[in-house]
C-alpha cells in the first residue's frame, strides 16, 4: 500500500504542495490503523491519495475520477436504512465509512478537492450532512456538471446506482 501511495504522491504533486513523501511515510508507518483504512479505500475503488487542503493539513482523500464503484447504491446512514421499508439498499454510506475507519468528506473538503482535480463528472457523492438537514430527514450530495460543483439535497433514505460517497482520513 505504501508503494502505491508513494507512486500517486509522485504523480500528483498538485494535490499536496509543500509536502514531502518522507513526512507522509512517517505518519502512515506510525499509524497501522491508517494503512488499513487506506487499503479499504483502495479495495472499494477510492484511489486514495495524499492531499493538502487549505486549513485542513495533510489528508488522505478518495481521488477516483468518479464516486467509488464499491460504495454506490447506499442510503445516507443507518437511521435512513432502518426507515426505508420498500427496497432497502445493502447498507449506508456513514456505516460503511465508519467500518473502513474513515469519515465522509464534508462540503468544504469536497469543494476544495474539486479545486485541485475534477471529480464526479458522471456520478455524485454523499457528503457529510449538517445536523439541521439530517434532523429533518435529509442529506446532501455533490457533483460536478457544466464546469461547476453543485450541492444538492435528497431524502437520506434515497439511493442511486451512480451515487456513492467519498472518504477522508486525517493522518
């Protein structure tokens, strides 16, 4: 996993200005749980890479061009999954992220990542829903269309074959 991460690090310097690989390798080596989480991100199609976002420090983010294939057709969280009576999906984005040891990206992280690379041109990704939206039964997702990043809302119990989620891991 370290070799793959190093290769991506070297291939995409625009994602992490000012960072050197040795810093990343040290942090990952010191945290075996992080390497496991990164491996799970990779196994589900996330193509995790080291990213330095303004005000966030060093993160590992899903940088797959489209929402990861192994994380689609999920409702937002387990509460929404329990409430879905007809045709429930196989699981939820939040629970899957927790099981992997990562969190869903929030809107500002998603937008900052989109400033570095264009993502979700054909898919959409659940992102961390603000508490007030979630308390009303909703959740939010983002995508890029027409050269812009859009944030939309949906019922948290909805799911679509082209909607997955993007994870982030702080290291």
